[in-house]
C-alpha cells in the first residue's frame, strides 16, 4: 500500500489498476483458504506454515522484479510518453517540430507496462497463497499447545503483530521512497531533482527485497517444530462449551487440533470423498446465526478498512500536497499505532469489566456506532474542488453552459496541448489549468 502511488507513476497505471494489484493478495488467499484450513489441520501444520512463508518470499521477490526487467526511469522534460521537448508549453509559434507520438514507441511502452502489471498481480496472488496457512493453522497450533488461560495472551500477541506489521511497512515504504528508483544503476549525485519534485520516483522495490529475505529466513525455523507437542496435564481437567452443537461427523478434537468426522475411520478415504464433506461442514457452520453474524460483521468492517487504508495515502498526497514519503510516515505513525491501541484497550476493557460474550458484542456495537458517525462527518468536511479551466468552469469564467465544458478553447487551439498527463498550474486569475500549455504559456 505504501508504494501504490509510486507504482502508478512508474508504470503509468490508473487507480483502478493499483486497486486490482492491492486486491490480488486477497484473491490468492481466498482461492485456497478453505482447503488449507480443512486439510492442513490433518497434516504437519508447522511445515505447512514454513512452506507458505517460502511461497510468500518468492512472491515478494517477484514483486520487485519489474524494476530489473523494464527500462530505467527518465524524467527529462516532456518525457512522459514519447520525449517531445516542450510538450507542456504552447507551440503556437512553431517552437516545436513534434508531429505527435511515435506509434511504435507507444505500442512498445504499453506492452511493457501491461507485462509489468500482470507480473505484479501474479506476485501478489503468490503472496496471498503463501499467507494462507499462517492464520488458521498457526492459531490452532498455539491453541492446542498452551494452557487454556494463556491461549488468549499468545493469540492476542499474534494479532497485535499482524497490526504492528503494517506500521513497519509504512515506515519502510517511507524510507525506500526517499531513495531514487534507479539508485543501484546510476550515480544519484548527478540528479537535479529531489524527493519533493513531482517527477521523483522512489525505490519502491527495496521493501519487497528486504521483506522477501526476512520471510525466507523466518520460515526456516518453522520446519523444526514437531507435528504435535506433548499434551499438557492441565488440559485434561479443563472443559469448554463449544459454540457449535455436536454432530455425527464432528467429535472432540485430539491434541493436534484435527476435527474428525465419520469418513476419517475409513483407511481408503479418497480426496474426492473428503472434498464432498466440505460443503456439509460449511453449511453446518453457516446455519449457526451467531457465527454467521460475526462473519458478516467482519466482512463489512474489513471492507471499510481495506479501501480506506489502500487509498488514504494517495488522498493525503493529492489533497494536502504531501510527498509519498511524508504520507507514509503520517500513516505509519498515526493510523496503525491507533489500531494497536484499540486492540489493547478492547482486551483490557473486556477483562476489567468482566464482560460476557453479549457484553463484548454490545461494547463493539457502541464503538462501531461512534466510528460510523465519525465517517459520516467526512461527507461535510474537506475543501471544495477549485475551479479548473475547461473541466469545472469554462475559460474566461463566462456564462457558457456547463455542457459545453472543454479543455480546448480558441485561446489554445494552436498550442498542440496533450491531455495525457495532468501537470496543473495556477493562473493569476485564480483558475487552475491542466498544464502550462492549456494556460497559453509559450515559455517556461
């Protein structure tokens, strides 16, 4: 998320494109989560988690690959598509002899961009697939092998780390975007732009390489854990009320957390027979109204948070004129620690107030109502969109009807302006123009 706007500029992508890249992680995760959680409980859980970590490391390395497969970034004036000098100033005096883009060059650039786009999507899908075993199998492995009263502490630490991770990611993204994108290939001391320049592209790929290495080395110890640790004696005296009633295909779980059903007794059980049980088990789960409501609530909450987190950085950059690095710092140091604080305070209040399950749900409803009210207030906060010539107001601010709005007007018809990039300038009349060319500027 911290490098989405950088990817937009580097590979000429749109917001919809980076939205697809960001959601590809969940696509890979959703494709396998049901099968991994169902069949994984019967296998060697630590090794599955280790294999998932190695797949994630591969996905992270593939995410950085476009930097080394595509051409170096060049930021000369007017470079954006075909290197037409002076493309952002008016050419009415014949100051440029450019006849327009070279079709072959545009086609090559578009093909390269499409390939990099597909590679990034594939890498994110791999990351999602690799992340699949960690949560369901990791939580059940912890739950099976620690004392019941300590279980919530260990799982709480795990989920706090899941929130703390993005904070580190934003800080890492902020650090990487301060480094020039091609710093490993060129002498950066000769650059005449700084991170504050709109043409600056940061080293978006650096975080992927570092995280890929960390994922690989942190996955190796997982292969050393046994399939099942020796059972603790205190487990025998403890009992818990299952949320789901007992059924003929579900019995109490043994020490390795495997849920058994009627088919398990048959040594000749085929994979197809086991797959046929999944819809039955899923229907059984979804027939429980409490479980279903919690799942729906989680989906709605994540839907809000995911979209908010993915594009909040871009909003901060565009609305408040922040650099990518500054927006990442702001997000990493405010939004994520607040989420950690919320998780901590939630657990503390449940413990201090001795809340039952119903009491916890009531508290969650109250907090969510306050949160929703805060979100609604955003509809009435913020700045109005400034006047943009030919887009929101006609040229010259005359009384032309809105339906005739057009970036091109008689005053810039001969300027050969291009609408493929947005490099706004503010005129002395307080109106924004799409570029200096549309404002009629003949020199820089």
